[in-house]
C-alpha cells in the first residue's frame, strides 16, 4: 500500500516520504509497510536514511540502458539515493547529539 497525505509535520510516514522524495503517487518508490518497518528501527531521519539506502539498492540492481539518444541511468539514481542516505544519516547523528568532526584526517 502507498499513501501520502501531504502532512509531514503531523504524519511521520509523510515526513519520511518527503525526506526521500517519494511523494509522487505516479512514481511510487516504497510501500507504507516498508516505511513502518524503518520507523520501528528508529526516528524519522534515521528511517528515511534506511529507506534511501533501500531505494539505492533497488536501482543498483537495474542496468543502465541506451536506445538511440534515449538513455536511462539507473546507476546515477542509485548514487543519488546513496548520497541522500548519507546526508540523512549525518543529520540523524547530529540531531541525536553524536559527535561529528568534519574535514579531519589522520
């Protein structure tokens, strides 16, 4: 089942959908049940990170295709969702008070 009520401030499932960009009913990416599972693992930001990783996994299984001048690059979509997952994970860590130090190398 897929639902989006455009109420991310009050419906946690909608918050997760908004964070990963799954708000278009004509291009559904994950089910309500998958979001419910991710929310059972932790707060919305962390759940959204897990959902973005799952979407990336789906796209990584698809091949890039070209027919004439038309091309579909599933690998680019997978990379984009992995970047979203990393950004959401970082935001979840920061909001949870986990220490973060950017730009440090040993």
